[in-house]
């Protein structure tokens, strides 16, 4: 199976601070790949560098067979790659209706069958057409995150970048949103690159993962090895002890 995303020896520097130190990861098409580590490990910095929100000072990025550098991204990039952010309150404009939030990416990318796509997107995230003309401030956190996911899916990307997509939600809602994402991946053949501090989430959602610490990958392993606790790095063992009781569901 070919790779959807190749990150090769990538470094990110903020002034005198080296936030990423030569990270290399390849994510196969249709795979869900996790990035785990404590706060400050570099996992969200890596995700933002892929998205073009952070510049990278060294290394190579290839997405769907095309090379990209720095923060420069052509519009076509965002037909291929979309990102879902951690905070469902900060990622949606509070004074825009759901309709307007969903129409904007369709117009940017030249889609004309607006009504059909909006109806499909709302249905796919478990919200009916009755939500179309509500304002985002009228929605709960879980509903806002569903709208953020719908907005990402509506332009039919191939890759989703997921930055802690459920960590700001109540525990009762987290599983619903994760299952929604997993179903969308299966239905659409999507590739996920997912940041999480929660090994339970990664074990549920991902096929493989990279463990990051201080801007470096300290271990790469598949989820079956994680479930068997067959890990090598001391830091990974520390993360497992801190996340005691995690298990893959389903």
C-alpha cells in the first residue's frame, strides 16, 4: 500500500527553540496514525507544520505524491487535507450560521451542488437539516465539534489531521464523536493523522503510532504491540503507566 503522507527529517524552530528535531513518519493510505506524548512533546507542532500553520525549517513533506515546503500551500492542498482542531468553541465563528460555515469551503473550492452537500454532511455527523440555520453559539460543545467535522468532510478530502478532537468534550460525548470519525474513515477511505495525549483514544482509533518526547520520535509501534505492552522505550512505559486501564474497544 502506498503512502498518503511522508514526513522526512522535519524540523521546526521558533526563534532559538528547536520544537521538532528531524522527525520522520510515513502514513499509509487509509491508515489511522496516532501521535502521542505529553504536552510540549511536539505532536501538535508536527500536525500544524503539515497543515501549513507552522513553517518547517528543514526536511521534506509529501502529501498524496506532491512535495510541499514551509507554510506555502496551494488551494488544491486543502481539497486533499483538512484539519479538525481541539477547541470546538474557538474553531467556529460565533456569529455565523451553520449554513454559512459550511457554504464557505464549498465556494472556495468551486462546488455548485451546495444543498446536497450540506444535507449529506449534516447527516453524516448525526445532525439533521434543522441545524442548518442555527448559530454556532446555540450549539453544545459536541454539536459544534460535529459541525467542525462536517466542515472538514464537505470538500471530500483524502486526509484528516485531528488535533485532540475530543479532549475538550464531556466524557459521555467523546465516544460518540470518535465513532463518528471512525465511520467516516471507513465510508470514505480516509487517512487520519491524529494527535492525542490519551492512549485509550489512540488504541481505539489508530493502527500505528509514534511516541514523541521533546520534539523527537522515541518509538514507533503498532497498536497490537501497545495492547500487549510490548514497548521498548522507557518513556513509552511511563506513558502507559500514566494511562492505566486503557484498552482497544470493538
